[in-house]
């Protein structure tokens, strides 16, 4: 999503999701391998000019995570947000979504795509994003493309 949003050239977007899904063949009892660092490393091994950065926010620092998301949106820098599903009442683990905008009260996250190509937008109240981050495990980081890296 970040690569598509940033318009980077020379990247095969048709197979990108499948190429870098480290859990696509996950079997029962296998430990999931997809996370910001592992996928970023796999991408960079094939595309050395693409450099993802991850910023972690310890539990209890949800306001800092929100401030980072807001500042990224203000700079038009696409950012992926990890959110605890348990805190959102949606199960266990976490979900990674692209922040696509915000209002005074909400962060707008791209939660998926419908078959007709339209995005499914999740409106998360900013106070709820902070509460979830501060009180539930997982979903403590964000990721973005580092355009300052030079080969």
C-alpha cells in the first residue's frame, strides 16, 4: 500500500502482496512471520532502493503514536498503522492499515478493498486509538517509506 501510494516506479505491484506475504503458507502451529521488520527486509532484498522505517511506541504512549500519524498525514507522508484487534473488539492480534486522512476527531484508515475497487474506510476516534494503544498489547508501531536513503 505504501509503495502504491508513493508512486514508486519499477515495482511489480501485480504480485507484490503475494511475493512478500511471509505467512501465505502458514500451517497449523507455525509461528507467524509477517511484521514490519521482516517484510521490509524481504522487500529490500529484492528492491534495494526501497527502505521502510518502523517507529515503535511503547504501551502507554498512544498520544505520541497519534501525534506521529497526524504529523505524517499533514506532510502527505503515507504511513501504515498497526492497531490491536483485541482493543477494537475485533478478535486477537493486530491489523495493519494505511492512514488515509483525519478529521478533528477521527483517524481514517483503509481497512481493505471491496471487489468493485472501492476502499473500506474505518473511522477510528482519535481518543479510541490512544486508548487501544495504551491498554492492549500489540499494534504498537507504524511504518513508512524512508525517502532520505541513498544507494
